[in-house]
C-alpha cells in the first residue's frame, strides 16, 4: 500500500542532498518499525522515494515522501516492532516517524493512497494498478535585499521582459560515463528552453528591507526550471537574498 507523507524541511537540514535525505528517511522508517516493501532482484532496496528533488540549501514546505508499506514481517532485529495490515494507520505512522526524525523536519500529514483500478483507468475489469504521485506545479519564493540595489521598480521591468519572451535558453552541464584511466567523467553542455516552465511571476513588498519575488513553475517528468537559473534571470546571487530560497504550494496528481 502506498503511504504519502507530507513534510516541511528547514534550518541546517536544508543543506542535505537528495541522496542524504533519502538515507535519513530510510533509517527513520527502520527505527520507527515501519515494514517497507522491497524491490526484487539481487540487491533489494526499500520502496522509499522523493518524487521532487530539492535544491541544496532550499527550504521547502510542501514536500512528499512516498512509502510502500507491507503487512509482512520485518527481516531485521526482533526488537523492532512489525507493521500489520490492520495497524497501517496514518496517525500511527505520523507519530512513530516523527519521533525518529531530527530537528529541521516536520511531518505535516500522512495519507493512505488506494490503488487505482484498471476499470477506472481504461473501462475494463482487471487487476488494480499501483498508484503514484507526480508534481505538476510549484512556487519558489525569493526575498531580495533592497540595500543591494535591487528595487521593486527595476524588478517589475525584468519581470515584464521575461514573461514577454517566447523562448529563454539556458546552458546546463551534464556528466556522463565512468572514470577511465584517471581521466574522470566526461562533461558536456547543452541548452534548455526554460520559458515553458515559467508560469507566473509576482512581486510584492516583503518588508521595508526586501522585495518578495514569487515564481510559479510548471513541473514535468522531463524536469523544470532550477533555482540558480531563476536567480540568473533576475541578475541575482545568494548574497542578495535576505532569507533562504523557499519552495511552497506544490501541486500533485495521481498517475
């Protein structure tokens, strides 16, 4: 059964990488006695996933952790309680998991997602299909210091120019291949049009010292716009920010 855990992350834990965040949740689930399903094969892995990677240093309010919980017994230590099918309750999972997580992560809610039947999907009676969730939209919030020379009027002009453009190309770097003969991995650059990912840009008076920029982004299976790319569009860097970049209002859909 799929369990969706909504959480927020802030403070020093926002500097955890995607892989480190995954390991933290995997270990917390073991300590909490949550019986996870495992992949098949010679190297089984726990069915834990974070469907929307987070940029290192970015705090986030609407993150999702996906767990596939099994009613079978754990194969670990005897002193770790087992999760029975009748005990898979959102309240219990939230309480037990919260106790095993460090300061800087808060479990907001836990939900059980029922399988989507093939009948609902295709109009034909068949075995149920495992449901998953996919992000489709999200908002990044930037608080820009006015004493760095960035005023709201200037930001408004940049915003209008950006939204009036049909294409906005940025250059990304991709690493491929394995290390061979000490030469390291190969890197190559490619261009991406990020304009389709920019849904809306809103400016407001954050406080007397800063201007607030909210960027609504489309998210697709192929990716989305990155935090550093948004900063680059406005000619900003992290030193111009009054607070960490914040991701919020993420919208999800079942697939």
